[in-house]
C-alpha cells in the first residue's frame, strides 16, 4: 500500500533536485560549481541541464508543491492510491 506514496516521494526528490540545479543555473553557476555544491557528479548535472533548458523554475516549484499536497492527501486518506496518478495529472494541468 505504501508503494504509491514511495513512488511519489521518489518523483518529488527528483523534481527537487532538478529545481535546485535550475535555480543554481539561474544564479550563473557552472556545472562544476553546481556539482560540488549539491554533491552530484558533474556528468549527471550536465545531463539534467540539457533536460531543464525548456523548463521554467516556477513550473518545477509548482510540480513539487502539487506532489507534496497529493502526498499529504494520500497519507490522510483524502485520495485513494488507485486515483493518485489521475489526481496528479489533473492538478498539474490546472496550475
């Protein structure tokens, strides 16, 4: 039963990492500085940077917020695990 919550937590962590990288890029840090600061190999940072070129930092922040809210609703029983992905897609598309 915790699998859905676990998967949402993994996705949330991935998006938070992407958000950190995006914000540091916007602060004019280079890949190697970012790598040292957040403890991720520079090649992985480079791959993330390529993926993030067309994504706004505000979009990442909204996705993380949406996932946090959904995780809370899952834990409190307001959303059933079987409906979690549908709720996520609807919430993300409405923001």
